[in-house]
């Protein structure tokens, strides 16, 4: 019983009373939050602009690569065409010589 009596005042002291928040403090904190939100919006807009620039650079790079591959394949086809033409021309020259073989 003595233990219970001594324990009761300790439980009563464990509860703390929260300080009263005034309306002015609430309004000031909301204004600070709104300011933070505006700064975040500005940062998001700056990031969006950077992504827009990067998107444009990627588009230009794709166009450059497309033209590069087109020129490369055109050159390859031109070389293959030249080789075929040269082989045919050389074969015709040899056929026109009419040199009897042994």
C-alpha cells in the first residue's frame, strides 16, 4: 500500500501541459510554409527549363546520328557498286583480248 501511495504522485507529474499556440503563431508558420512552397515551385521551374534544354540537345544529337549513318551506308553502297562495276569492266577487257591459252 505504501508503494502504491508513493507511485501515484509520480504518475501525475508525468503529464506535461502543452504551451498554448496563438492564432498569430499559426498564421506566421503558414506564411513561412507558403514561402517555402513558392521557392520550391521556382526550383521546379528551373529544373523543367534545364530538362527542356537537354531534350533539345538529345533531339539534335539524334538528327546528327541519323544523317551520319545515312552517309555511312550511302558510302558503303557506293563502294560495293564501284567494286562490281570494276570487276565487270576488267572481265570484259580480258574477254576481248582473245589470247589463246597454250
